C-alpha cells in the first residue's frame, strides 16, 4: 500500500539530513582549522592560561591531523558536549548557556515567520489579483521592505524608546482589567518590536506576501479548481490543501534568512537570545561558545527542513513518487 | 502591463545604481583624512551649503563620509556577485546537464553549502580570523552559489527537453557551446542579472551590518555606512543627521539594486519571448 | 420538441489583449433540448470553448461577456444568466470599467452557484489537470456523490464511487479508487473525470475537447464511453471538439463555429448523408474527414 514507499522516502530523507549535518559540521570544523598561525593562539582570547589552551587544543583536536581531529570533536559534539565557555560565562558548559538562549531565539523566529504567514495570507486573500492600482501601492512598499533588518531594527528600537518615554513612563498606558495579557510588559515589549523589525526587514514579509499571492492566484485559476466549481462543490478546502505545500516550502526556505536577521536584531534590542550570545561570545573570542551556537543554528535549519519535507510527503503523494 | 510606469521605475532605480557605482569608482581617488576632518566646533550641524547632509558627533562632514563609505562595499560587492553568478551558473548548468552519480554529488555539495546559515557562518569566520571585507564578500558570494545554481539547474532541465535544444544537439553543436551560449547566455541572462544585483545588495547588507556591530568590518574612524548608522547608539535623541542619511542611503541603495535587477530581468524576459 | 433546456441568444464575448479589444464570440445563438447531444465544432480560436464556459458562468478575464443572454430552464423555473448585464457594466471612455466587470462576474457566479453540478457540469481537456493532485480519485468521486445523493452514508458513498469507476470502464475500480491523478494515464484520468462529473448527476454535461491530447485508441474509447453513458438519453450534452468525426459520431445536431460566429447548423444525420447545401468551411471539414476515412 501507500505506507511502504512513504516510510522509505522518510528514511531516505532522514539519511540525507544526517549526511548534511555531518557535512556542515565538517565545514564548520575545517573553518576552525583555517585559523592562521598557531590555531590555539588564534582562537583563544588574550591572556588565556596555558592549561586552558591545552584543554582547548584537546577539545577541538587541534593537536591532531584534521581528519582524526574532526572525528574526535564530532564524537563529543554528537552527544551535545561542546566544551566549556571561556569568557561569556566562564566555566559553564556551552550547552547549558546556549540551549535556553536558543529556545528563546527559535520562539522569536518561529513566531515571526508565523505572523508573516498569517498577515501575508490575509492580505493576499483580501487584495486578490494584482491590479494597476496595487502596483502603484506595492512599489513604495517594496522600497521600504528592501531595508535590511538591522536598519529597521535600529529605527524600531528608537521608536520603542520614544514610545516608552512618551506614554508608558508617563502612565499613559495601562492594561484594561478585562484584557488577559498585559499590553505593556517590560520583558515582552522588546520581543514584539524585534519580531516586527524582522518581519519588515530584509523584504521578508513582502517576498512572502508576493509568493503567497502568486500561489493563491495560480491555484484559483487552476483547471481542477474550475472543475470543482463546475460540479458545485466548495473550492475552499481544495485551495487550502493545495496551498499547504508551497507554504511549508516557503517556511523552511525562509528560516535561514530569519535565523540570520535574528542575530543582529537580538543584539540591537539586547534580547538574551542565541543571536545576542553569539555576537557577545564572538567579540570576546569565546570560541567554544561560537562553534557550539553555529552548530545549533545549522542543525535547526536542517531539522526544520527535514520536518517540512516529511509533512509535505504526507500531504502530497507526488513528493513520494518523485523520491528526490 | 504598466509599460510606462515600469520604464520610469527602471530609469529611477537605474539612475541610483549608476550613481552608487560611479561613487564607488571615484571614491578611492578622493583624498580624505577622517582624523583631520574632526572639528569639535561644528558638531551635529544640520544640512547647509557647507555640509549638505550635516555633520556628525565629531563635526565630520556626513556627505563626504557617505561618498567615501562606498569604498567599503563596492569592490567586495562586485567580487561576490561575480563569484556567485559564475559559480552558480556553472554549478547549475553542470548539475542540470549531468545524470546519475555526478549529478547527485554536485547537488549534495550545493545543498550542503545551502544549509549553512549565511550570517552565522560569517560571524564564525570573523571570530576565527578577523577577515577583510573582501574575504567576507568572497565567502558570501560562495554561500550564494547554491541559490543561483538551483534556479539555473531548473531552467537547464526544463530547456533540456525543448525541441530547439534537441535540434541544436542534432546539429552537432558541442554540449559546452549549447550549455554556455544557448542556455546560459541566451536563456538565463535575466535570472543571472537578478541574482547578481541581489548578491551585491547582500554584501552591502553584510558590510554595513558588521560595521554597525563595530568589532568586524570597517573600523572607525574610516567611514562605512554601517558604522555611521551605529552613531544612533550615542546620539539617539540629539540629532538625526549623522545616522539618518546613511540609513536612508543603505535602504535606497539596496532597494534600487533589487528593483533594478528585477525590472531589467523582466524586460529582458519579455524580449526573449 | 418542448421548450429547450438551454438557450443562448446573441452571445457576445470580448477580451482585452495587448493588441487591444478582441471580439472572440460575435453574437451566437443556439439551443439545447432535453436528452439532446449538441456538437460544437470548430478549430482552435473559433470561440467554441469560451462560449460554453460562458454558458456555465465560468468566463473569467476582462471584460468577458458583454452582450446576449443565456437562459437555463430547471423544471418550471427558468434563469436568465446575464439579466441586467448592460446595467451593471459601466463604461468609462467606451471601455467597461474593471471594477464593474468583477462585480458582474460575481453576480453571474452567485446566480449560477446553485445550478453548478445540479444543472450542468463539465469535463475539460488536460484531464490530469482537472483532478485535485492531492486527493485520491475515490475521494473526488465521493465528493460529487455526497452532493448528488445526500441520503447515502459513508459506506454507501464508497460503494457508489466504486460503481461509478466501474461504469466508466476502469479495469480495476478498487485500485483506481485509491490512486492519485499522477499515478494514472491520461485516458484513465479522463475516465475518472467523467465519473466525477456524472456522479454529480447533472442534467447537462459539457465536454470541452475531452479527447484532445490523448492517443488515438484512447480517444475512440472515450468517445465510445460517452456514447454508452448517454445512450439512455436521460441527460443532455454539449460536446465541443475540433474533430468532425467525433462530433458526427456522438451528436444529434451540430453547429460549426468559425471566427466567433456560427457558420453552419444542421442535424448530424444530414451532415453524414451529405444532404443539403453546405457552408464552404463545413464542406472542407467534411471533405477532410472523408479523406481521413479513405486513408
């Protein structure tokens, strides 16, 4: 029946993702080995005591040739042991610091992408096919959203400060008692602004919206939708189901972009997510931390695209048949 | 659709692109000493005839720093666009042309490169070796190879079954000639134009972002649009001139490059059809 | 013959193209009686497909139908599909305004909605693109059955769906029931599409070039299938094709279209027998068909 090819396809994807993970970790490891001069000196912060240097060299297998060094490092990393933080949070294990921060980052990026999906889809349905008037409207929108996320974030951060000074600190904003979540919360506010900065920046939203609108339009004009209409059935279910596949692809394709912009946006809003930790660790040359986070970021992209692939294979029978 | 509006948009974006490229070319020949320009008598002045875009926190002229700042991304951007387009076009053409194991190997390599989160990888690179902007741009170009290769491969695969390409094969043209001239040059030119402008825009983004962060990229006192924007941190409420104009320059330049690439590609596509 | 099921009067359809306004259907009129098969014959671009889409209220594009009337008779009621059309289309500088075109297309679609499927449904060319790629054939046949026979439960619908797949001469209906469109050949997809359409039990079936793009033997099978399924004359059919032999084989009456006009209307019998005076275009089509047979 259908289950066997599906399971085979899933296993093939799983193996492919494992291969990607190994390959990507190899690239990251080799980048470390590219360090000029004495690798240990190059990667350790100034004034690192010799015994820590020795430990670093052992952790990254710098005392061996690249290939055996890589496997030694891989064996430790595979069980989540990326060594100890040197500067950012001295003495603590990298994972203990990175994981909670990373969770916040994934939440922020995921919610941002989700918001982009909801807003984009809503607008695409509302606006329908592009007419001449909308082209006039989208041109300035295009210019605005071509702004890099960090410029948008800088502006938004200014705006947030102004907002807080002008309203919140004057007591102008209070959450009505019936409203379940606080409208203004000191800890939530930067996340909301950061999310919108990522949404608006790098053309993320505009690009997503254009893709969704084009997909929706081509689906509406698809012959099988006309056939469904002609037999008097509702087209909504058919359109929605067929939209899931491009939406999933779009979601996983945009994740690397979002995980890039989140780094800078977190830094600008000083949110203690993985991006902020990454940049702070990088400035302090806290090497184990930076490598551990790089692997985490990469692994997330691989795992999410694997999940997207699997769900797509469940929904779209042609994916399994294609097998690629 | 919208022929007139499109031509106008093409002219405007093309004009901005031309100005930025021109500035990039002449900037190295402008003598500018950022230290000598410091003038504590003239801090944070608004726009005037003497200082068209005002002055920054140390009394330096924003306009000249904007012009000089193009140096930071101009050549690196061109380099990255060249690496990405040439590498992507070749890899895509080869992957589309090959069958079996060779194809799988090329595709696997491209996919591998594609999973690396670009900015995170660049930061990793910065942590290890404190690279120059040129090296960073080269790596960025390399990281864009898979994206371009995928577009080109699809096109090559689609064209591979077209009758006229088969006819070329039947006429005995060499595969290299068909791939490079008939497919890549004649058919994929619009795609490559679009991607090249995109990569250039990305390098501008990376350079300004890293310079904004301060530890990598262009270091003060040398000007970069990115480290000019970074002055918000110290001057937040005081005067918008020092950072507003660089921020605008970044946004407008990236937008102009993106839409110029898109519009040019669209016009080229229409011409091909 | 009693009052016709469908009557078309002076239908005019225009589209805006890069080269300006083009009139693709120029005032055609025809009727379709109960239990009748009307063949519409014409080369590509003659306006035959777009006129039949207009009959179903499915014409999209700008501006589309600009004049004429389509009347559908459902029992004692009759529905004028384009009633009030002139009032809705506002002209600006002689051209229909885009917004108003959308408004009347919505109006037509609202009028037609209760009649789609019930009154008429369609099968198209490119059968593979007519089926939802993400659903099994069985689910899509059942969707029609659920609308046509509301009293059936799940098991009943399933049995009826397999029955329909059997009636369209699928060799293994159970397997096809579980299959997706991409797993079937073009001919099988068209059979599946016919099952989806007929399971809806429409009074009129519109077949828009249903054999185009299929292999010769498969085409003959599909034409034979239509013949069998309509043998009881309980429903009517509009059969659109550019192949005169198919049209002559299936239809009671034939209209021939060229450049958006009807150039010929005759019974299939007269055409086959070569009786009466013919339009030169029809004559050339007939001659070509004879040549084909002689080969």
